[in-house]
């Protein structure tokens, strides 16, 4: 998804969060782009936090990602459950860590 006046390319993995069964966006391209920018920035900012947790508390990479996911799934985080899962997957990618199965992926009705 890219428009002439904006050079930010929103990846298909993110646009899928806002698409219906036929692949049509349920929100405007601008809204999707704004959410993407927020989520990408959030994932980038969480890199240092996750690395600090890994070196200080020494839990597993998977446990750190699960804890961050649980925090992002709260209503106070400002992101949806689907966005929280995308952020953690992106965070795992940036850290070059394997991404564990997250709660919302095993139980779609869960709050995360």
C-alpha cells in the first residue's frame, strides 16, 4: 500500500489486520498508515527494552516476548489485540529471536 504523496510502504502483514475476507481495507489508507507508523515505532522502541530484560532478568527470549505481548494487550496500551500481536512479531524479527506462539493466536476469543 503506497500513495504518490507518501513514501511509507505498509507491508501486507500489517494491511491484513485491516482487511476483510476479500482483502479490501475496512479503514482508509491514511488510517492504516498511521496505525502502521505507530506500531513500527513501538516495535523499534521496544528493542532496547527487550534486550535489557534479557541481560538483566535473564528469562528466555520467548518469555520476554510473551510478557511484552501481555502488556500490549491491555486497553491502556492504545493498540488493538491484532496490532499487539503484529508489534511483538515485528519485535522478534528486529531482535532476530524466534517468536513464540502468543495467547491470542491459540484462543481468538481471549483478550490476549
